[in-house]
């Protein structure tokens, strides 16, 4: 098991934040006049997707951002939204947190979702310490089922 847990969790947190920021643009509510013409849609998939958003087949979409190999491929806004609009990411963060945990398990930073908070943190240092918090598992955090007092 990798012993550089604090640095690893910080790196995972940064990756999660990046993913969440992208996803904030994927979920939401409302066609910006500033969408430039496409020049990289050889397959027609993006055009087809935009048509489905316009005819409300896919409802409540306010933005799509596509990154590939760290490069911005597509950034489009719909239904009155723009880059500066507030977006409601709903529960998308939980999906990415779960993916990051899976990567951490695969890469040996975690042994599994049955590990507890007490294995990573000296919880006695924190306000409102309660011994039951030390036994909360990663699985419980991911499924939002810990029983905090």
C-alpha cells in the first residue's frame, strides 16, 4: 500500500474538483448566441446531440464541455446559459468521488471501501469528536449512510 496518503488524497481531491467543475457545465437548465460553428464534428455526433437538446429530447441541459488529452475540444451553451451562468451539478460529485476511490484502490492507495476514517485521521484532534466517526467506512461515505451523532 502506498504510504503517501495525504499527498495522494490532495491529488485525488484536485482531480475530483476538476471533474466536478467540468460536470457542472454538463447538467442544468437552459442556446447561447455565442456558440461558434463546429469545425471538428466529422462524425456528426455533436450536431446530432445539439439537435436533441434543441428539440427538448434531452431536457434541462445548459452546457456541454468536452476535454480530450487535457485539451478543450468543445464548449457549448444552451437555453440562455453561458460560461458565467450558475450551474446545478446535483449529485454528480458522488459519482466522481466513487471513481476516484476506485482509482485509489486500483493504484494501491486504499485497500478497499471497508477502510475507516480512523485509519486515515486522528479524529481526536477535531472538534465534535465522537468515537463512532472513527469507524465510518469509505463505503458509508460514498453511499451517504454514516450515522453521525
